[in-house]
C-alpha cells in the first residue's frame, strides 16, 4: 500500500513539545512523518519546503505556536504570511497546495498534534504520490 | 565546515523496554554503522546512565570521535545531559545531535517494522546534520542579581522571603492594594485548624519591612523583555491618593465618605467606603481611594475625606507611576480565581439567599466578617440547623469547562463542616460528594474525625436545588452507594467551588511567552522533574498558577522556585545560547528585510566601507532564524540551524542513498 512521505518542520517550543507530549501520553499516529526540529516556525524558508517536494516528499507540515503564543514574539505570524504565498506558488508549479500544511499546536496539545499527522497522512493517501511536472 | 572527514559515534538506546520493545535497536545500530563517517555505533540499555555516558566519553577519547549522535528520548529531556557528556570529554557540545526515537517513535507507533524504519531514517537524518555542525562557543552575560515576584499571595510572599533572606534584592508586584491573597480571606486552615491570618500576617509584615524587599502594590505588569539574568520589566502603579507617611489609620476619611460599596475582601457581604483599607492587617497598611467610585474623582466636588483628614494624608494630585525594573529572575505566583458559582444556574447561587459559596462561608465564620463570626441564614439571620455542602462545583465537570479536580475543596469542606459542628453541636450536616479525596498529611485522619462527629457524607452530586417560600432549600439526590433517592430540606447550602486560572493570566502568559495547559494553568518545564520552572529560562512558578494546590504544597513549591531563582542569581554571569544569527557580509546587499522582520532589534543594516551591510547584535539575538528565512541573498544564517544543515536533513529523510 502507498505510504506517503511527510517532512515535518516543528518549532522547538510548542509543536515539537506537543509531539513529545503525544509520546508521553502514548497517543498513536501513523509513522509517515519525519520531524526536523527548528527553533521557530519562522526559520522555515520556502526553499526548504520546495526542496522537500523536489526530493520526493508527498507532503510538508510546518507546525508552530498558536498566534499570540510565539516564543519569539511574532515569528509565527511571519510564517503564516510566507505560507499563504507559498501555497499560491505551489499551485503555479502544479503541486496540489493541500500537500503543504501549517498548523498551530501548543506544547499542551499532544492530541491535536497526533490528529494533525493522522489527518494529513490520510489526505495524502487520497491524493496519491507526488508527480512533479505531471500537473500534481 | 570541518576540513577533515568527521569521525561520528552513534549510540542507540533501548531505554529499557521503552524503545526496545517497539524499535529493533540492534538493527538500527547496525544500520548506523553503514552511514558515511560513522566509526562507532553501539546500542545501550540506558544511554543516560553513568555507564552509558562513560562509554560515549571513552569512545570520544579512544576513537578520536569528532561528532556524537544519540538516538534515545527527546532532546528536551536529555539534550543537555549528553551535551555535557561530550563537553566533559573535551568535545564541543554543539557537535552533538540527538535523535528522538522514544517520544516521537516507539511511544507513538506499534508496528515494529515501521517504527524501526522510521528510527533508521531519523538516525540517518541526524548523521547527515551532525556532519555539518560546527563548534560553537557560549558567550557570557552578566547577571542582574535582583528578582521579581509577581503576585503577593502566600506563594509570592514565601518565594520573596526565601529570596530576600538569602540576601537577594527582591521586588514583589501585587495587583491588589494589599498582599495576602486568598489565604488572608480564609478563617482557618485544614487539617490543623490554624487561624489563617495568625500564621500569614507576620509573614506579610516581614514583606513590608524586609530590607531586601521592595513591595509594589496596586500595580500591573505592563511589559517584560530580556532573557534569563537580564529582564527588563515595566510596572505601572495605580494612584492611591493617600500619602502613606501621613496616614495614621484613624478612619475619619471612611467615616465621612458618602459612597458605600460592596467590600470585595468580604465577598460583598459587608460594605466599604470609596476611601478604605482592604482589611485590618493589610500590607501596606494605609488607606486608599477607589478612583472608579470616588465622588470627587468621578464627578468633582465632595472631598469630604480631604477636608476631614487630621493629617493631610489625602492627595488628589497623585498620578500613576511607571517604573522600569531590571531583574535576573522572575517568579510567577499569581494564584487562582474561585469558580463563579452563578454559572451553575441549577444551584441558584445569587438567586437563593441561603445558597453560599465556600469562600462566602470563610467570611461568615470570620471574626471580621459581616456577623463577627456567627454563621447564620442570610435570608433571616437565624442559626442554621440543617446544612448541606455540595462538592465539585465547577470541578470535575466537563460541562463547566474543568475536567480536573481542584484538590482543596474536599478538605476545605471537612474543615468548614467541623467548624460548624463546633458552633452548632446538634445541627445536621450533610456533605454531597463525588469522591472524598484526602491525599495529604493528616487529611484522612481529619476526615475520619469529621465522620465520627456526625457529619453525614452522601455519595452523589445533586442535580438541582429548589427553594420554598421561606427560603428553605430542597435537595433531591441519589445516594449512589445505596441507590436510594434522598429528599432533604436544608436551611443553608454551601457550594464547594473549584479553582480556576485567573482571567488576566492569559495576558501575562503572553507577555512572558509561557505555555498554558489545556486547563488554562501555566505549564511547568517538566511535570515530574522541573515543577517550579517554566519553559522560559529564568522564569519560575509556584502555587496555584501552576495547578490547584493547598497551602503546604504552595509553600514547598515557593521554596523550590526561590532556590532555583537563587541558583541563577548567585552566579556572576550566565552562559548564553550560541545559537544565533550570523551575516556573510560579502553576500549581504543591505536590503534590510532581516532588520524589518526581527522582533528584537537584533540585526541592523549599517553603513560600512563596503556599503550597507546587516550586522547582528549578539546579546539581543534570540536565535529564532526569521532573518535567515527572509534573506533573499542567503547572506544571513543561524548557527546550528543553517540552510545546509536543515537541507541535509530533508535530503537524508527522502533519499537514503544520498548523504552529502
């Protein structure tokens, strides 16, 4: 069966901690995501996301602190601005923008984190493998 | 980038069965051995143990390792541990990378094959990154040796006294006109029946006169910036319109004041004037004018207080005062709010005069309360003969938004029932409970004594209270132990209201960048091992701001928070994280996007001989990396999270055969 490959950029303070909490709470979710820890979601450069797709990722998750809760004052707002533009760009490249997700998970939201990964995995399964240049 | 081929050691941990039961640790370690640059790859039962750490250190020495990868738990758990392991063995701690195969792998997946594959991928990603890591040196920053305690209840009072007694200059900022918090409103404490104010007021007085403590009451925290060892805090104090040195507490002002208002300290059961003292033992101990209700301030005229004050203590010219505090550590001790019982409409609080809350009870039973300590039916002043307590009001109640147990209400009710029993030996006293919880020193004994004294405990939470024409209260409930339906007509019902995070906590948490648990209380750095620390270095917490707890637990945690703060403040300098931005001036075109995006003013475009160039202000930089992600020239990077390092992880995750 097709198993989508997901790259997850998780901010150190909220979403990485949420993923840890999902672990300490033993909340199960699919094993499709490979996490990359960054200090803030705003560290994620659109190029990182594009390179992930070029290298064969079927989906990319960027997860940060909730609006207003950013450890670095307003980094997550800047992430959101880049994300909106990046989705448009993906569409122009023929990549389904649903393959890129931005989610807010506080360090107390282990359940939400697991749900996000589960939902994303399910959605990517319906989208099928990424095919660059094939009008994905 | 290091010139020679790195020599990498990989350590894959079983963590007992925590990882080993799901992930094939031996297979992961064998796989790691095949990765480029890996010279040692081992599995170990407990890598964090002395033995496990020693094995890494021996390898660093014997195999001349230049990089270390540990695949075990979260870096948030043991990252620091292994960085120290490397450092002790002479390897720069930033040449270490941790792989989380427990919290983010073995604990969340059950399929052994998939979990093992994921663990291999994660190890490969770490090896790809660790190859590109560079040694970083920690900078030092001077520690400002003062502390700030936010909140002047029992938690804040004890934190501040512990710090001040250790010789540390401590500021206490309290929102209300007096310190004391909820504990000052209690009549007695459980299970010893100590008089609450008798044990608290001497400590309150200590705060007022301690040479190392500066008390700022009736004040709000406006802004907080900085980092551990060096916080800047803006505090705004509201005007009291009374000159402390002149006020002799004669009370003539309050006698003459024409405005009568509900007295908050007495839960509105008594009246106070617009010029008032919150309670007799208040610290600081002088009057203030409630600006929102003073006739002169709101409408002009009056000034009866000023005209009649024999000591010229009234000063309507006083304005709010804004101060900047420079402190090295902050203790958050802002406590709780009582659940608003009017929300629980079926119990009729606010509509039925003879339904009161547990905090109302404390004021009724207090010598300073509305009846000088006589508990009566509010509707007619008669002594109650049939009294009921209802537990878990606003606690363990998903509908009311609190799944948690408030921890103190069971014992508070046993205390209040015991006090009623003393006052009314023949009264019938019923406690409607969900589960009686008595986990504390002397608690179960206290509860059993209550039972022996004829307090009747009924298991079952009443659905609603009805009232008859004489304000008697009818409770129909199921005794879930016997299955019987019980009908009871009572004179007085006390609602054991639970504890909630204060409404203003959201704003304070945002100012301090603190995380909150789903229940709204502040989240500790680790639920077991770091209960008095927050996720923000230099910010500590104590008391009910973390979670409901009783007075002994609060005082103990205050000692812990103060000790943690003192450990920081007794250092002359602290090490700052070297994860910071850096600019390649050759690539920089001086566009200023980085400067525009930085929330800390930590990167500035300046004129140089080579033209406009961005420059990082190292002490201000927090290492978030927004500058690096916004630079169109790739001239700005963040150490330890460079584009090259992050992209190496991306590539390694997706293309196993390619490791740069």
